[in-house]
């Protein structure tokens, strides 16, 4: 029986993901699903067999409309998340994503050792378990934010030619930077694949952490809570970089 | 342009009348040019006045690595005055293809123009300049084209890069570019270059650029990569008469299908119209007769940078250069997705093996808790 090493910890409920962060997350999910689906259609539309006159159909038009609408939502949502990185709680803070301390890199190594190389803990060595993002996830999200940026630049760069509004016109310099619309839309298309790959790994890892840590990782993006062992607080301070303390 | 020159030289208007055109023909020409340049009707007067008062601006037209399709396009622009006056007059000074002189006389004419009109002449360059092997791949009169270019550009009032060769290198600069064919704006520092790309550019656009310079005495407003905004600010897609089929989602699947007969959109057979900035859909070629899409052929994006290296011409799919000719983004994406899925599955298995104890503990802990619940 397992009882010989069974130890039942008391769990403390921690409010990790604030409501704006959760809203950002799910709005982002929705926008990305719409953008990827419509993006695939725009890149290679289905062979429609229609008896309608072209004047009475607007299939491609509607798909593009959805793509552009979702793009605006994605863009402003992204801007909001950057803002929240300065005003949100410590788990949403920008320091979670950009390494500013030695401890950040130490934790990255610790995550790699534990979760990727599957090394066993040496006696007395603590696990990397963090409360919010672990350091490796944080750094990954930083690169994902850069990917968001590339996608916004190339996307609105392509869109600038179709709009007179000043906002897309801010991106009118991008095509010249990439060497023309043709190359830019290829970059836009390749970058989309990185979103898909990220999603696969991200969803898997959420299940993984829930499974091996038992802290309610999956549901945390619903209610905002994670359940952290009481002794975690007793032994040492959380390993999450705390921007509010020097 | 100046009084001394105008005494010696007849004005454009006088030249036109001498060629046998009526005042009416001249006015039609001026109106047409103003319209092509995208000017309002009040500007017609300005065009007329400029052509009436200015004596001809000397033009030197150099040919380097090119096929002369730009010249061909120019002499086929829709109004005969373009060919008769603009080209005839301007090219007399020096144009390898069209000048009457040859050999020593031609070189003398060039030298004469360079000295006499220093700082006043327009330099038109057709073709790219090879810089590999000290430029031996294109030599004229014993000089490399790079030497010739620097010589003639020095005293030019404006430089016009005719066509894709001069603007972006075109086919001879496609990978691996054995002669290091270089567009001229990369070789001329400190001189503004008007790029008029296209393979060839539209005759009316070429005429429009020159008439703009004659009328206003300065180069037209350029876009971010140096093309005149009047002709290159809209995508071919935006003025395409097949655009309604695009919006409706009706596409040609193959060149011989029913949809092709119906004239559906050529997007799926590789049309680059949505990413190409040019005036083809509005001006068309050969006196406004047609343009590629009207003839059932997708736009190949010839007025865009490096258009020969921008992926395949008959597919939307983006080519991954250097990753095999048949590979495109979606194929690599699917491979990457498969690898990721396999890695995730492998990780899940490894987790269950190596973290067995931990997972088992959590499970046991949960079961223990469950026991305390009174049902």
C-alpha cells in the first residue's frame, strides 16, 4: 500500500489569475481559433461550386471580415495584457516573463531538470514548484508575445493597404521593411504555425502540471485559484519573482 | 527650363506642332497625361503651360543588363505623341537601342550632352548593373556598366530606374545571381532614384513620370520603396475587374476548368495581385487593350521587390527557399505538428514512468480524503 509514504498536506487557496487575466486568456483563445481557421481559408479557399452569381455571394468577403475583426480583438487584447503586466498582481507582472534575476535562470534550469530530463531529486533538494508561471513557462510566454508582435506587424502591415484609418496606417512601413507584401504574407503564414505548435504544447503542459502536481492547474484559468501546500509557505518563500519586494 | 536653352531649342509644343499634330491633339495629350498622373482637371493647364514654355529636357537612356522590353512598352503607350515627341526627342541624345548615331559619333554625342547639360539632364536607366568579376559581364564601349553609370549619373538632375531590372534586379539577380546583378539605387548614393518597376512597366506610367518632371520641375512623390505614388499606391487586386469573384469566393482551380472559362478569380492559381502595387488594372497595356489577368493569366508580381525569389508563380503556397523545391509552409507546419505531437506523447509516457511515485501519492492522498466523506 501507498500509505507508508502517504502524507496529506493542507492546501491553501491562492488567487493567482485575476479576472482580467482570465478574460484576456479566453478572449485570446477565441481570437486565435478564429484567426487560424479563417487564415487557413484565406490562404487556400475551398473550391466552391455555386450556381449563384458572384454579385449574390460574399463567402471570401465574410471570411476576411471575420479574420480582420478577430485581428482587432487580438491586437487590443494583446495591448491590454501588456498594460496588465504593469498593474496586475505579481503573477501577471512583466517580471514573470523577462528574466531579471539569477534566480529566474536557476529556476529555468530546475524546470528543465525536473520536467524534461526527468531527473530525480537529490536528498534535501527542493522541487522547482512555483505558484504562478514557472520560470521556463514565463520565458516561453515572452517569446510568444514576440510572436504576437510579429503577427500584428505583418498582419496590420498587409491590412494597411486596404484601410484609411490611422491605426492600420501606423503599420504601413512594415511591407518595405520585409521587402514587399509577398514576403510579408509568407512570414505571416509561417508564424501562424508557431501559434498552432505553441497551443499543442501549452494545452498538454496544463494537463501535465495538473496531473503531477495536483494543484488545480486546469481549473485555475476558470476560477483563478490554485491550491498550494501549506508547508510550501512554511519552508521557504515562494520562488516566484516578487516585483513588489526588492 | 532656362532662357538660353529655349532660344536654341524649340519648346515641346513647337516640336509637337512641327510633327504635324494639331492644337486639339496636343490638348488631348495634356489632358490624358494629367489624368494618368492622378491630377485634378485644373492641373491640365499646368501641363499645357509647361509643355508650351519649356524646351526639351535632354534625356540619356542607358541600357545595361536588360531585354529592352521597357523601351518596347514605352513606344507602345496609348498616345502617339508619347512615342513621337517624348521618346523621339528625349532619346536622341543617347539611347543604345534607338539613337541614329553609332560608334564614335554616339560616344561623342553622349559626352557632349554630359558636358553641355550638366545638372540638367534626366538619366533613364534600363537594366541592372553586374558588379561581380569587376563588372565584366556588361561592358559598353570598353567600360564596365558600373563605370558608365557613375559617369552619367554624376551630372543628372534626376535618375529614373526603368523596369524591374534597374529597380530590383529582376531575373538576372534571382538566386544565385551569378553576375551579382544590382539594381541601380544600391549603386548611386546621394542621388534620388525614381523606381518605375514592372516587367515591363506600363508605357503610360513611364510617360507620366517624365511629364510630371517636365510640368513641376521635380520628381513625383514616391512611396516607401521609391515608386511614384500616383501609379504604385494601389494593389493590382484593388482595381482588378475579377475582384467580385474573389469576394464571392469563386476561384479558378486549374487553367482548363469551367471556372477559368467563366473568368473567375485567379487567386488559387498563384495570382500575386493582392500583394502587388501597380496600375495594371486601370491603365492596361497596348493602348489600354488588356493586362495579364484579363488574358487569364495570374499576376506574377513583377513590380515587387525580388519578384523572382518570392515563391512560385502558379501557387498561393509559400515556398521555403532552401528547404527543397516542393516544400512549403504548410508541409513543414504539418511535419512540425507531427513531431510536436510525438514529443508530447513521448513526454506523457515518460512522465507516467518516471513520476510514478509522485502521481501515485497524489492519487492515494485523494482517495484517503475521499474516505473521510460520509456518504
